């Protein structure tokens, strides 16, 4: 079967398993909610100020939620060593990577869909710029975090202290993407600047790093 | 050769194995049996040396003709038996659900059972793991401890199944601590110790005595129609 | 091989100390005092060459990592490890001398302009590279680290461009615009000499660290060979 077909089958399997053990989903949704609430206590601005800083706050909150999701990406494959079954088969490694990345992407987007309205409520946010631009930025930015995050999560399964390894190696590399997301969001919310450059930069970032991940994943998967 | 840090799990294993035989790999813990299997499947790269498998130097090229059953179950606990098998069948390009059904029936499990594998008994899990390893009808099967935690009767059934599969022309490697189970079906016993193949004994009247003997000086024999070759 | 290796460090250390002595003398005594900034400006003779050596080392790390992924040679991995460490050291010097210079001259310790931020991010990336190397288990350190190094290096231009753009939108104080604009010839001589001297020192450190890494790897492999011959 082709790469895309196997990726789809793997994604479906993961979604099915995720759906069955609802513990993971529920605890992460609750965690995302807690993050929003805590941030609201910690940063309690007026409505005008909030538009300036909301971009940063929201993305840091998303980042934390994403890391929690990413950390358990490969956990299921390590139980019972079932990853060996995939590696031994003729299935292409990139299909596995795509399935995991897209799965993480969908999951983090769901978290964002939960957290964003809460932020809007708690900070009385109203966007001056068009909302569709916010959605584009969110999608591009989430992919940027998730594609590298899935790859580095795979790296970190072969390390000690793997829960701390992932954010440790992910954050520095993600800095330009984070900057882009935050500034673009702020630009759109305040309407003070055009986010076009950032959107282009995020797109470039996404393409470049997706390509690198796909090139190097097989090597990392089979490192034993 | 395979090093883990400073531990030489395999050293100087140089051997040739033939098609259509059932090899039973024996040895104490730490002798390198599991590592040998993992190197043959390509899950581990040898620190030095090479593996030639079914005529190919890169194991990935013949992955669809190789079946592996690991020490661990290699199954998803949250899915049912059929769901597991259908997924793995898909990895080998098999879209027909019938193949998975037949595999489950062959190992004595009910394909319509919706229970999650996590709730299976040990014996059932072993059997499903075996089904997963062979559902794509591989020519070469590598089974690591297929009888662990399985009751004697099921184990005898499994051994008989393996014998029949070998009779169809497949090559099988079985790593086990329970050599007696394989007495009826094995072609050859491969004794390993301290990372090397100590001796190879063809099955026959003297084989039982050899089973309790001591490992000798390492050297493999070459046979006709080599199919697996691991060289230093 | 061993005796020349024993001789190498003391000679090279003497050489480095001598170089440092000369460069310091030149920087502190010989070079003329800068008109506006005063003596503090002399840090520039350490600051810029450190930066140059750091970036050079990180570039070497990138190339060595790529070569390692392609060729899997021990030498390229050792060079990658060595260059990352030496690079981080010089980058640390860069990040410390920067604020030391900035505070008296421009009144602030730090600013988030493109150059400084990129340097900080660079430092973070390579420190995390070193942490990854230290924390990965077993024989896969080299592959994982090399893969990560590719990511890190490709990220750097992206970081720089992002922050440049960010700063055109949100301007903030820019520091150190002066070093490339119109260097007095006397200063230029000192500067160029220091640049060359630091590069030489960097190379000496790199070579020493590389040899150390190679020795460590040779030691590992000797242990492994011993494990082969002796008891497992």
C-alpha cells in the first residue's frame, strides 16, 4: 500500500484508540482549561491592554498544551514494543511520521478550539483585523510546532529524562515560529500592522522543516 | 557483532542457514538469542558485519517475506484482535479482511471476539502475536519465545502448527527455553552461549542427549541452498 | 602515536597562552583609545573574534553532522561533538562580553535586536544539542545528535530574518553599530591580528577536543573488544 494509504490507516487506528481510552483526551482538555484560567489570574489586563499581550499569552498557553500532547505521541507505540511490528514490516517510515504528525495536529487544533473562546471571554478580546487571518496563522503556527514536536518526540524516546528532553530541544528551534505566531496574532488583533510577512515566514518555516523531518525520520526511527 | 555499550551481545556469529528448515535456538539468558533474531530482522544493525537475507543485503527489501514475533506481544492493547490484525495486514499491503480472519482461526482464536487485547489472557495474547507474525504468509519466520506463559497443551498445538508450516516450505527460527516442546518438529537445534553459536545439532535420536550437553567450540556449518547468511 | 599525543597538549597550551598574552597586550596597550567610547571599547577586540570563531565552529558542526549522516564515520561525529563544545564556549564569551561592553557605552545590558537575539538563540540551540548528546542512551547518540544539528543550523537564518523583520516593526535600541564603520588603521591592525589569533586558538581547542573525543571513542571500542575476548 502506498505511503498515504498507510498513513491514513495508521491515523485512523490512532484516532480509534484515542477515542476508546478517553482518559488521555479528557485530562488534556482539562489541562488546557486550567492553563487558560491560571493565565487569566496571572495576567489580568484591561480590555485595551489585553489586545497587545493576548497574542503572546495565547501562544504560550497553546505551547504548553501542545507539549503535553506531544510527549505521549510515541508512548503508545512503546508499550508492548509494538513499534517493532511496524519497523519490521515493509511499511514506509514516513507514513508513520505523517500519521503521527497529522494526529497531533488535529489534537492540538481541538485544544486550541477549546482554549481560544475562553481567552476571548476572559480577556474580552475583539479582533480589529479579519478573523480568517487569525485562523490561517493558527493553522500554520500549529503545524510548525507539531511537525518539529513529533520529530523531536521520536528523538527523545531514546534518551533518558524524556519528558524534559522534548521541550528542551524543541523550544530553541521553535523560537522563530513562536515569534511569528505571536506577532502576527498581535498585529491582527490590534490591526496595527499587516501579518503578511509572518504568514509567509511561517509557511516557509513549515515547508523547510517538514522536508527536513521527512528526510531524517527513517534514520531516527531505526536508531537502535 | 553487536555491542551494547560495553556488553558484547553477539560476537563473531558467522553462520549460514537453509530454507525449509525449522531451527530451534537454545541457550541461557544473555546468550544472545534475542539479539540474533533482532539483527536478522533488521531491527538492529550489527555493530560490525552484515546480514544477507533471502538473497538481499538490505533486510528492508525483503521485509514482506519475513515475519517476526518478539519477546513482547507487539500488539495494541486498546484494539480487538481483528482490529490489530487488520491494521498490521494493511502494513503488508493486504486489504482483504479474510486473511486476518483465517490467521486468527489458525491459532485457535475467535475472530468475532470484540474484547480488547489488553483483556486477553496471556495464552491468547501469545497466539494473537503469532498470528500477527505469520498473517502475510512469510517465507521466513523468526519467533522469540512463542511458548512463554502458554499452557502445555496450547504450546504443543502451536508446535505442531509450526511443523506443518515448515512442511509447506517455510523457514522457521524459534527461540525458546523449552526445547522439549520442539522435539517432534525441529530440524536442528542451535545452541548459543555468551554471544556465539556454540554448536548445531541435527534433530534425531541423539538430539535429546545433546540438549543437556555443554556448548563446544564455535563454528557453524554451511548447508546447501543458503537462505540466511550472517557473516563476521 | 602516544608519545606525540602527550607532547601535543603542553606545546599547544603554551602556544595559546602566548597568543592570548600577545593579543591582550595589543588590545589593551597598543591599540589607540576610541574617541567616543573610551577604553571600554577594547572589549571589541575579544568580542568580535569570539563571535567569528563561534559561528565558524557551528558551521563546522553542521557540515560534520551532515557528513556523519551520510558516511557514518567516527571522525565526523567526533568533529561534530568537538565543534559544538568549542562553539558554545566562544559563544558564551560573546554573550558575556557583549553586555559588559554595552552597559557602560549604551546604558543597557541587553536588547532584543536581530543580532543579539539570534546569538542567544544559537547558543540555546547548541546547548540543547550538547544536552541531547549527554542524555541519549547508548549507541544512538551520534545519529540523534547529527539529525538535531541539521535542524539547528537551518533554523539560524530563519531566526535572524524573523527578528530583523520584528524589529523593523517594533524598533528598539541597536547596539554596536560602530565596529564596522571606519576603523582607524591602527585599530584595524590590532583587530585583524586578534581575529587571526582567536581563529588559531579556536582551531587549537578544536583539534585538542577532537583528539580527546577520538580517544574516548577508541577507549570504548577497546573495552568492547575486551568484552569480546573476555567474559561477557
